[in-house]
């Protein structure tokens, strides 16, 4: 019998600070997921026996848990494989019902799932993209937003929190502007749900995208919350599941995990995020004390608690990653763009200089991060920077 090969470096020895890419599954969530994978493993659409009944009940409970966190109706929740599918369903499903090319108002610092979907529709002649303006903190110019909305549009796309620099957007104000001009509003909340308060019902949001693996639930599960009264053209056919909006056997273990994670975030979010922000600030201060040229990117007054996006001018981020990757897990940007040799579209839209963009690093702190890990991470980054300085 062949032996299973071991990884070159034991992962438990690596400090994980890439929580924006994905979070570890909360052990309490993992227990629920495992139970529904191995014991209560029924198909939620099998109505002829108690296995199916139990699965259907578990899905119903998860809908309620998710709805309570974001103030939505359980009936408005469509389960998907993640935020990317949710975003595609919202944009393509909404636009495909237009008789003429749609006007889509888009923030240039959106996730690639939004940008690439809109660009694909524009390439087919199905949509025209109207770009919003952002400043050097990645904040949206609300006066310009209102001006372009005044001319009307088929859809507005603005995220709740930026996945690279952590900037948090005034979604309540943006939703009010969209509502005043009767423009449907898609909010990618994958980085925000469970970290900051969100109110789907009262903030004028039409479609809200959620990703489980950003809030301590498993990868491969997400949801689209679609306001009652708005119809979408499905992307996936077969079986008519979820009112025909998204066919396919429900991922019951994942759905249960997402529901449990949302319930835990509702109970623990405030305390957790306060503690996370303290750790983030400690790391920021430790780095700035030893790296005088270090810059912190984004809106420092309105950012996710766990986000620390830094640049060290004239030191390539890849040089730092090469020196720390076996001891510390951080990233140069969005996980969906990693491996792609191209400057960050977010930092380019912010009009940061080339040397700042090339020196950018994204650090994501979460609820399982410890003070000892913060101190060790700072020493690793500082040591790497000093090694590179000696070569210059």
C-alpha cells in the first residue's frame, strides 16, 4: 500500500493571516456540517421519508438564521455555491430580462466577479457600463453616484466592504440614492456579512451576495438574497429547486454550516470585531515603528476590523512573500487574482503610484488570531524587509 505524501511544511506551524481570502471553519460549525454529512445526510427534496424531512427542516432553520443576521425574509434567500455564483445570478438573471442594452452603474473597485460579469455582458452588446469615481481611499464619490443615478439605470453594483483594502462603504446612503431613482441595487457583501451590521430590508438593497467561507463557514456555499417582487432568469435549470431560481440538489451540510456561522456571528460579532481591531492596530504599530516608509492603504476611519493593507515603497511584495511564505500566510491581493501577474485593479483605481502598488501586501486578521501570532508576524515581515534593504 502506497504511503500518503506529507506536505513539505506542516501547516500548523505557519501563522495564518489571510482571513480575507478564506476563514478557517469554526469548530462548532464543523461539528454541524459533519453531522449532516454522515448522520442526517438526507436530500432536502426527498419528501417520502424522515431523512428528507430532517434535511428540509435543517435548511429551513438555516434560512431563518441567515435572515436574522441581515434582517431579511427567509423566503428571499437563494442558496448558491458562493458569492461568485450569487453575483452572476443577480447580474445576468436581472439583465437578461431587459429588451434593450442595460445600463449598469459599477464601482471600479468591485470584486472581479462583478467586473468580469459586467464586462462580459458589455462585450456581447447586452449592457453598457457606467463607471463610478473613487478616491485614494477607495471611497465612492457620492455626488457623482447621485448624478449618474439621476439619468436612470438598470442596475447599480457597489460592494459593502472592499476585499483588498478593507474600505467599508456607506451602504445605507447608497441604497437610499438607488431607491430614490428606482434603480435596483446589487451589494456584494461577501467580505462584510458577519463583520459589520447590515440591514437588507431597510437599506434599499435589492440583491445581496453572501459567501460562507468569509465568515467561518465552509467553502463552496453561499447565498443570494433577492428582494421580493424582483424576478431573475435562472442560470441553472433542472428540477426546479428553490422556486426554479437555482436548480440542483441542495448542499445541506454547507447550508447548515452557513446558517450556524451566521447565528454565531450575530451573537459574537461585536466582541470579536473589537478584539480583532485591537490586534490589527498592534500589528500596524509594530510594523510602522520599524519600517518608517511603510504606508497603510484604504480608508483608515472606515475599514474592516481585520484588514491591514500596507505598502513598502520600492520593495516588491513578491520579494517579501518569497522570504516568509513558509512561516506566514499573507497575500499580495485578492485570492481570485493570485497567480495572475497584473497590478491590482483596486489600487490602480485608487490612483496609487506604481511603486506603492508593487509593494502592496494584504494582511487579514480573524477571530482565531492570537497576540503571540501578531508579534511573530511583525518580526517576520520586519526581518524580510531588512534582508531586502541590505541587498539594495
